[in-house]
């Protein structure tokens, strides 16, 4: 996810009141209060794999927070050594749980469509037609509405 995507998400978030409304409470189904951020990412990944991907994504995906290139909020790579996907959140940008959910789904679509042609720098998958179809499928399943609208209490 690029900085451009972050700007789009922040604008969408502001329009939906998510950033300026501090009364927000995340769904207990999605947030495990006692778990660490890293634990939460694995819990959310597994939940989304079940709910939106038919449990067809690998269950052994590694999710880390580390310093990656400054143009990316996160990226997904397939590590040939351990033969596992690695979703790497950029530790340079602490982003909170709601944006982490959005980014995680974005990256899970990369895993689903990983054999789609690579982009110019050959480092990570492109946002091609299959990735777009995955994201649009999530839209029809209500993923974005749930995160950006319905997950707010008091409305
Ligand atoms: Zn991407």
C-alpha cells in the first residue's frame, strides 16, 4: 500500500468521521483487547481468511512490523527460503487498528493473486485486474462498509 493509498484512506476515514470521532469502539469480534498488536494481526488474518477468502489463503503467513521502503505502508512477499508469504507492515508508520485492518485485507488480496504479473521493480505483485477483482469482491461482501461505516457505535 503506497502513501497515495494512505491519503485516500485517511480522506475516506475523515469523511466517515472515523479519525475525528474518538468515541469509536471496534467490534469485539475483530479486536482482542488482551492480545498484542502482532497477535491481533494474526487473529485478524485468520478471521478474514475464513470470512472473505474461503480459508484458501495459507495459514502459515508471517506478519511482521519492520522498516521497509518509505513509499509503502506494507507489502507482501513470498520468501523462497521458508516458502511462506510475509506481510510486512512498515514500522515507520504507526497506523492504528482500523487502518491496519484495511491494509491487511489489501495485502491478503495480494496473497490470493500472487501469481499475477509483477510490477516494474519486480519486488512485489502489481495491482492488476485480479487484485482489483479481489478488492471489489471484498467491497460486495461489505468489508469496506463494515470497517469504514458500520463499525461505529452511536450511529
Ligand atoms: Zn498493494
